[in-house]
């Protein structure tokens, strides 16, 4: 039988070492939680598009970096305004941030978590190609958001005028867009997995996948210039957590699918299909693809009637990412 070891203080009172160890562990855990930097991250949905932050939170990559993250679902425009006001510290909605930056907001993109978009056009069964979308109504999440930009880029790629040949409606979440398609309110929706597979199961057609056409930063991380300047260590630790999370996603299908099921509330069969179709879009190190960022900037310049050229470093700051990469031994 194992012995129970005790020690005595000068007062003669026995103290159980096991109890002391347990108390010490609790103190350390509480102290660690109190010492973590509390941050808020604005996302559009708890889904595959924001899976990087979901994995960082649920698989403790934030915790490893002494970050206590609250992930808040927000409309893209609201998230951007909250980032400007300081009500959130970061957002994954980089399209909205770049648009706000070009209007004068002191915000910058600092990392790319997905360097291709997993977005798909899902439409009525009779629609077989993007060219069939002329005169049709397409649902996006919100005007000026990345899905809105992608929708216009794709139809233009296939020879349609995004201003004259299609009608775009902003209908909120992926689920709301799918409901609108089912009810006949719109002809086409642009959504991320697994909603595309859900639509296909209902009898709708996957018309096109934008990631097969363009390569550009779809999702990532943005913050304020103030945050970068005043708390660079926190920024680096957040970036390290996200790089680790993407490494987990790329290498661990079973664990990632479970996060989609538990965190994103995705049905297991849809979660597995979403992983298989999208694992390749997750960046290995968070690097922002320069050519792809130029595509995004050019689309904003045209839509906002900006005549001047816009340099990449006007909308992005890669210095914190490079430092995080070096600290992780990814790049010299």
C-alpha cells in the first residue's frame, strides 16, 4: 500500500503534501489565467472561414501564448467599427478592414490565414456556369465584405459586368443565405463550406469555386496601428498562436473536423467534406501573398474610384508576422 507522506510545522500541525501540491497547482493556474492578456476578436461566423481562430482557442494555442481570447460573431462593418473604437482588438474580416483603411481608418492587415478562398457559388439547379448568372440575384453576407468582393471578381472573370449584369443582396450569415436560396428569394448564394455541401444535398448546384480561379488573401488577421505600436509583444503572441493553429489544421484532420463539429456546430458528415475540400487553403506560416493582396487593393481602388496607386504597406504591416515566424523557427 502506498504511504501517505506528511510533514510538521513548528506548531506540530501535520500538513499533507498532496493537499499542498493541489493547492499550489490551483494557485498557479489561477495566476496564469489572471496574467494572460485578454483580447477580443471579431469574426463573421463560427465556421470554416474562421477556423484558424477557432482551433487556436479550442486547442489551447492562445493559452500557450498567455492569451485569453474572446471570439465574437459580428457583422463585418460592425467589427471594423469596433476595431477602430478599440471595442475589439483584432478581426479576421480583412476585406472590410482594407476598405476602411482606404477611407482613412488606422487599421492594418497583419497576417493571412487562408491564401485562397474556399467560397463557392451555390445556385438553382438550372444554373450550370457563372455565365448563366446574368440577370440573377446573388446573396452575400454584407456589402463590401470579402464574399461580396469575390462574387464581383468571379463574375467579371467570366465576362459579366458586376454592376449591371447581377444584383447583389446582403443577407447576413451563411445559414440565412441558404434559407433565402431555399425560399427562392435569391438565385445564387456565395458561401463557405460546409454550407455549400448542405446546399448540394438539398438539390442545389455548386456552380463554381472561387479558389480555383484566384489566389489572394481571403481570411487572416487585422488590428489597429495603435495596437501594433503599443503592444507589439501581444500581437506577436497572437500571431504565433494562429500559425500553430494552421499547422494543426493542415496535419490533423480528425482533430480539426472535431473542432468544426464542436465549435462551428457543423454536422460531422459536412465537417469532413468541408475539411477535404478546403485544407489546402490554409497558409502554413501566415504570409500575406503580395500578388493576391494587389488584386484585392485594385478591386477596392476601382469600386471606390481611387485614382492614386496604393502601396502594399499602406494596408498591411508584415513586421510583427516576420518576427513571430523567426521566433517559431519558420523563417530567418
